[in-house]
């Protein structure tokens, strides 16, 4: 073919132009033949050609007319016959030369491909023989992004998610294996076929599952393969349906994780424990294939027996002790010591400790055993009355102070309660810290003992006689004038200290003849005042005082010819006087004799 561009570039060379014109005039038919040949060759079309010759790199092929093309020698695979001159082969026309010639072919000929032609032929034959939903078989050739290539005559794509029901750890393990797959999708335009091995497995498993569910019965023993392991158990393939082997049904003993008993792909024998036909769920057991250690447990571990065991777990509420493989008991925190105050069982025991326990109770149905540690020792509360008889004087250390009293430790684990009301006969104590300190050694009297509730009541004031029964009624009598200091002021009156620990109440109504709204307007804390004793109540341990009656007595004293001493006459004498704690009722009634004297005066 004449390259017109080249001619135009060389127009200045007259000799060359003349030679080209003479050549062109004698080859018009050749150009027409070439044009017709080019028009008859279609790119991307498969044609048959005959091998003309070959070298180490290319094979020259005649594809008809005056067209020749070349095929790389390496397109003949090692497992097929080598090319021979005269042999007919099918090739794909990839490209044709133009007026400039082909740059990718050293021979400047039509580009052909034998390998691509064969692939297209294989694809077309495959398309004629398969359809979506059809089952095909082929060898896995290699792993690509997202899945595998399977050779079924042509390469088809097997996605990783469709390799198996559960995605394998490495899909490359399937390379070189022959697999059966179902055709999911055919894209003719893009020459792409997607297949699934998983769909075939699921279909087969569904069929197997339906038939297997009809055969299975509770109590049967079956063989299966461990397919998956979770923290709570293992899934076992029984041959079409998976059953759950829960961790609690793997061993009669304690295990931390299912891998301690089984591994993936292990073939194991299990027992059918339960079947849910509606949800197609099966519960399996492994330990049920061996005798239960709980059979005859009452005979092996009678209540009250002392046994040894190993601590296998420690919780906030107690410790679990293994008596033998598969049998554990619980020592509750309350059963660990008779006397020690335990915040957590780890203060007493640790995992793997060998300890001695007593069988307290057995629940065979729930497979529970109650154990005790403190029962291996004598109970110090059993003879507590012998060691600390009521009315005896004991010594102890103040272990703790509360709002209502002090706990005094008499011995390790044995405390007595010294209540605030038993600390002083006369002093009103708001908190035990007013009398005692933590760690202080004190001497007390045992007031009472409750063995059942494990309580001892102690008294401090009981070490002395009750002054309210002896000295106070003798020293303080009605109508007596005394002096004292204001210790506390309330909205209903004033407390006056008469001596150490002894106070009397000066009610607001007895402060002054005038009405008093606020006692602080009349007296101050620490002020020394003179008061008159209105009443001494030994039962309620109260002394009622009056300040205004002191003034009455002073005003009327000169006119009382017969009224010397404390019972001064002439003061107003209401029939009832209010005092004490300011209750709604009268504190006491005036004696009849005093009322008569008042009337006579």
C-alpha cells in the first residue's frame, strides 16, 4: 500500500516521484485487491488459517487471500502438539496493518491470537451447555481478589462467601481441589459466570436436616464433627444439622473454656438432650455419656461429715470447694468463722487452698452442697454464759463507736454493746465519744446475754449505785433553793447543771412572771442562777426547777410568821405547777398542806 503522507513529504525529489508514478501505474489492480482483502478481514473475529512457516518467536499464518498474520510461538501450550507447516488453526484477528504498518509486529502483518480464539470457542461451547441454576464441576485454579477461579472449561468466579457455609480460614486451601458448584449468574456480554458451592451444601444440608430430624430422639448417642467453638459452647455437625454442646454439658467438673474439652474438626460422640423441631435446634451433652458423680452423693457425703476439698473459686458471697471431680460445694461467707468479721472470703481462703469443711446440707436435684468451715471448730458462743455470767464485771477494749453506743471486744470475735443509756446515771450523753475513745480499755458489768442472737449487753454506770435511788432524793427536795449554771437553752426551757452530770429543767413558763418568748432573752449559757426545786421524779430521773418562784419566796418571806425555812409563804399558789420537760400535763400537784397554808395567809 502506498503511503501518501510519505509521498507528500518527498515531493521535491522529482526522480523519486517519477519512479513512484511508474510503479503505481502498473499496480492498480494490486491496490484494489489489498483494499478488498482489508475490507473482508474483521477485527475480533475468529478465522481459520494455514501455517506457512515459523521461527523461534512467531508462527506465520495465511488467513485467506493475500492476508498473512503472526501468532507468538508461546501461545501453543506445552500439553498440545507443536505447530507444523500446513496445519490449519483457528485464530482471532486482533489488529490489521494500516498505511504506516503495525508497530507491535516486526513482520508488519495482521495480529492474530490462537489462545484468545480458543478461549472464545470454549466460552461459546460452555454457553450452549450451561444455564443459571445448573450444577457444574471444575478444578480450583487460583485465588483472586474476593474469591477463587474454577476451571469448568472456562474460568468461572467462586466468591469467598460462597465457598462454604462458614467461611474458611484460608480459601487458598481449595486450590487444586475439584469442587461442585451451582451457577448463580451468567453475564454473556462481559463473559462472566458466578458460581456457588455454598448453595449446594445448604440445599443438601436442608434435605439431610429434614430426614435427620425425623430420626433423632432424646437420649440417642450420635457422632458429630465440631464445626465452631464459642465461649459458651461448641457447635457439632451431626450430618446435616448442627447441635449445641453447651459448656455446662461438657464435663461434670469445672472447665473455663470449651477448648479444654474439644477442638474444631474433632469427631466426638454426644448424647441428644433436647430437640426443638419447630426452631430446628438440638441440645447435646458430652458428660451425660459417663455416670454422674452425684449418684449416691448422700451416702458419700452425709450431713455432718468432715471432709477435705480444694478451693476452686472465690466470690464475694463465699467460696466453692471441689470435693471430687464433678462435685463442688459452697462455703457461704457466714459459715467461715464463728467470731471473725469477714468482708470478703479472700481474707480467709484463696484458690487452690486445701481446707477441711463440714457437710451442712445437700440438694441433689439442684446439685448443690452447703459447706461450713467454722463448724470444724467449737462454737465460742455455746458456753458464753459460763465465761461471762450476768452481773459479772469484765474488761475489754473499745473496738467501735456508733451513735447509739460502743462495741467492746471481750475476746477475739466476741463483742458486747455498751449502750449510751448505760454509760451514766445522771449525764445526758449525745454520743459515746463524750465518754469513751476507740481503743480505750474499759471495765463494764454484764447486763444480759442472748445466745441465739449472739449479743451481750454491757453497762458502765452499773458499776456504781444509782444516785437517783439514794443521794439525789436526799440532797434535792421540793421547795429547796439551789444555785446552778445554765448548760443548754431550748425553745421550751433551760437546763441547769446542779452538779457534775446532774441537770434540772427550768421550763420556759417558770423563767419569769412575764411571758417569755425566747429563753435567751432572760438567761445565757454559762450564767449562774438561783432556782427553786419544784419536784424530784426518781422514776423518770428528772428534776423540775423554777426561777420566778425564787422571787415569790423572797417577796413574801417577812409576812410569813410561821413559814421559816425553805417553804416560804406568801407566794402565789396555783393548784398545779408546770415544770420538768414542759409536757402538756402538770409536773406535780401542790401538797394539800401547802395549799391550806396559802389560803390561811
